[in-house]
């Protein structure tokens, strides 16, 4: 077995390790004289079914050849995440000497939890009965706002726990491959997505996993969904193990799609990322996840090379589903640290929830630009349609939602940076109040740069198409990103 470091992207790159010349290409790896075809993530199998090489981590090619690096960092499971990725891809694809890094942050999961609508309604009734003064029962349940002490003595309620870390990685791999599929179709080129697995030890998913939408189902085939339904009828212990097999098989199928030839989903090597940041002429970071990796940038001493643009925070605590805005709730300690040290970055700006949710987008416009890939995500996440009906095309945006519009928070946040004065956005400042652990923005004349959009607006189909189409001419846009 030869352990090696891969080059990224895996296109005609050579390394010499222990006397062997290793050449990577999208479909073939050569170690010495042997031709090796990829057989499973992280391993390469030789002619005699022997594991001859294992990719332990990804080492980036030197960023010295790139003047600019743009980092997309997101959880990438919802429709607005995918729409934001599409916008960033369009804005960057015409920029010379620019490398776009796609990094996704995992979330804890709990395989096997999938209550029916009737069961969820019953839970809400129980919460309303026992906690009548706590507010909206659905918000309490979805946000996991009841503690273990709250539940003592209430037999009808229990707090679900996270599954093991390997389940979170399995879920992350499948959803990352789903994003690869969409992006490969849009760009007609191979795509590499890197998983920040180190962050799993630092973040905590605030969502009650018994109530969370199963985002991976919207992209599945009819056969995969029928298999999923059969598994969910099994006893819980048997169901969980069967679901792990189901995830692996779904990953194997999506990996072998023709459009994904040459693409990859691999663990991020943080040391190599820091090397890339230090050698690049300019680094811009577009974030829509926790601030964990930004804390690590500060601690590693590379923050001064990075310009940050984040969808994070809120200045209206009553609008939050959780004590903190979601991206802060994932790791409040990291958020507090970054907000206290934001001046260590070359540039730093935030788009709070209120501004990010100010703009609605015609669903037909999003479908026009993002195709079937984005349509399926919208139908599942925004329209709450049954995944099987989506797969069978029983429901479509054109037929069932031709006049509907929805907010796309991450898309709006990114457009604030990509298009000057998007939807009347202005750049002001905010201070951070720490109210018993809740981090809330307060508008001030100095502090953290913060985008504001004061008026709500709905973009019609033609406006959505025109807005997203304009990004393809990014090379002519003045100083928007780089």
C-alpha cells in the first residue's frame, strides 16, 4: 500500500513519492507502470484487486499560479445555498487567474428519524399542553428549545440524540455529490468539493432532527425513494443500519453519473488551505455556515490575507428560530471569537437575516436559470412537496407554483457583494450585544461592516433571469469581489 498526497484538481498533475511517479487524471491514476481505476472514495485498486494507493488527504496545487482565490464555504443543503453557489460560479467563471474553492461544512444527523405529519401535530399538542407560556409549539420543537430538565416526568416527549460522526460524514458526502451533479451540469466541467470534517468536533446542530426536512431526498430517483420508504417501515435499530447501506449505494450511483466524470468529493486538508491562502494574491471568503473555520484562520495567522463576506447574525431576536441566528447557533463560541477579532481580516462584512430575507425570487425564474436540479431542491425545501411526487414529476414549478416567489437568504447575501447596491442594499455598521449568550447586532456608526436592505421586494421571473444572467459578465463589474 502506498499512501500519497493528491493534487487538486486531479488533472494531469505529477508527484514523486518513494521513487514512484504518480500521475492523476480525472479517470485514471498511474503508479509506476500500473494503471489504476478509482473504485471507491479514497482508494485506488490495481489489476489484481489490490489496494495499491490510498489518498489520505488533499494537498492543493500551489496557489502561486493563481492571483486570486475565492472560497465558497456553506452547508449546501437547502435551495438558497444551491442558488448562491450558482450565482458565485457564474460571477467567477470569466475572471482570469481565479481559483474557486468549494468547501462544505457537515452537520450532525440522526438516521431513521422521520415522523409523519400526524405525529408532528401530536407533538405540538403535547408541547402546548405542558408548556403553554413558551410560545409557538412548532418553533419550540424545531429549535430543540426544551432542555432535558424540561422533559423530566413527561412521558410523551423525549429529546432525540445525534447519530455517530460517521453518519454525519455519510450524509455530507451524499449531499455534496448532489451539489457536484448540479454544478457539473451548469459548468459542463468537473467539480471538486472539499468537506471540512474537522468542524464536526466544534459545531452543534441546533435543529431538532426529528423535525428537520430530509434535504437529500429531493434529489433521489423513484427507485431510491421506494427503497427508502421500505427501510423506514423496519424496526428502528434495523432501519438505521439499512439506511447506512442505502446512503452508500446512493453515493455510488451519483459518483458514476456521466456528468460527474472527473469530479470528486474529498476531505479538506486545512494546512494546505492555509498554504493556498498565504501564497494567493487575493482571497475572498463567501460564508453561509458556522464561523468555526474563520476562528481557525485567526488562530493560524492567515486571517489578514482574507476578505470575508458572510450571511450571519440578526438584529431582531424575535425573528430567530433559535436563541441565536442559525449560523451563530452552530458554534456560538467561534462566532463570539470572530466578532471580537474581525479587524484581523483584510476585510469583513456581514449580511444579517433581516436583509438576507428581504428579497423574494420568482420560482419560475429560478427554475429557468438553475434547471431541474434547482427546481427539485425548491420543491422539496420551499414548497414542502413529497420527494416521490418530485421524482415522478407529479409536481413542477411551472404547473403547480407558476406565480409563487420565495426568499433565498444566501443568494441575496452573496448578491450584495456581487452586484453594487443590489435591491437598495447599503453598507453600515453594527456592534454586537451579548444578551445572556444570544449575540445580537445593533446598528451603530462604527463597528462590524453590515449590509442593510430596508425595503422588501419580489423579483419577477424576468428580473430573476436578468439578475443572474448579468453575473456572467463579471469581468466587467467594478471591484465587486476581487
